[in-house]
């Protein structure tokens, strides 16, 4: 059995220290890019990344979430494809990202929980 060294910290003190370190690390990793790149806000590379990274990430997330659809067995991907269609339609119509994503997700969860397409 491995020997555990006593650090003098009880469980609560240790947890508070761990949470503090995680908070500081998260804060600095969020602030550091802004602090280091504040003078480069108009740099062409940063403008390019700011414009094309969000749609690229959304595309990857959509493809990842639709990867497991079985088009050879009932319901043949109907819940996923219908929810995706609702999301895209609402977004193109209303241009409200939060509403379109929430509506598509709510529809999908309703269909999956009630078995409407099965």
C-alpha cells in the first residue's frame, strides 16, 4: 500500500485550495489572450479566426451529433433530421440563435421521450 504523506490540510481546506487553483487557472487562461493580443485587434489573422471559427465549430458539433443516425432502421433518423430542420428554419427566419437551438432541442427531447416517430 502506498504511503500517503500528511500535508497538514484537512479535507475542507484541501478542497478550497483545489477550487482556488482551478479558479485562478481558468481566469488566467480566459484573460491572457485578451491581455496579450489587445494591440492586435485589427490583425487579419484574428479577424479571420473571429469570423470563421464559430461557424466551423457549429458545423463540427452538428456533424458529430448526427453521426449515430441509423438510416436503415425505424425511425430512419426522423427525430434528428426534423429537429435539425426546425432549428435551421427558425434560425433563418428569426435570426435568433438561442430560440432556434432551444426549439430544436425541445422538439427532439419531446419526440424521443414520447416516441412519436417510433
